[in-house]
C-alpha cells in the first residue's frame, strides 16, 4: 500500500497544476492513468475502483496522488 503522505484531500489550483505537470514524468502515475483508460489491473494491492481521474488529476480513494518530486515538497 502507498504511504498516506502521498495523498492530500484538498489542493490549491497552483499545486494542482504542478501536480498534473509532475505526473507526466512519473512512471507510477502513467501506469495508473493507463489502467484507468484501458480498464486494466492497477499496481500494488489496490482495485481499479480505488483510483479515479478528476480532470487529469489522479485520485486514490478521493485523495490526490502527489508524485515524489523535489519541486512539490
């Protein structure tokens, strides 16, 4: 399971934009997006219904996925 600190409930527009930009180069984020668009099997021990896309922002159980990116910390 992914650590809780990778997810937040609410983010500002600026952080949202930065997060969506950072996911472009994040392999894990790209694999989740691919699973969602192609109805595939998600990584780790999660179900596809745990993941959603909100205008290209990846959500896990309603919380934003924040990629490990030095500029976002």
